[in-house]
């Protein structure tokens, strides 16, 4: 299987990554895509080989990431 790489989005630099903010046709910001490497996913308890979907949300100003089947979020 060919390996997918997104060199224009994923940067392996000490400062982290940069992502362009997506805007609609009127120039209004609609969001940004975040990409995590398999190693980063594993480091937060997501097995990228066995997980197809993750849930991502902000909790107290920090990103909370978990496999989609997991409902172990603290109450906000």
C-alpha cells in the first residue's frame, strides 16, 4: 500500500506545525484542520492501527482526543 504524506501540512519541526485557516467565499474563517502522526496518536492512547475515528474537542482550553468509541471525557 502506498504511504500517504501531506508535506505541505505536516511539519516535523520543534515549534510544531502550521495550518492555514480555512475561509468561506466571503473570507470568513470557518476553521482549521489538525493532523496528528501515528506516534502522537499512540502517545495519547489512540491505537492508529485499530482505530478509524477519533473524537476531538476542547476542554478547559486544551484539546481532548479519544477513540470515537471511548466516552471517558471529564464533565466540562
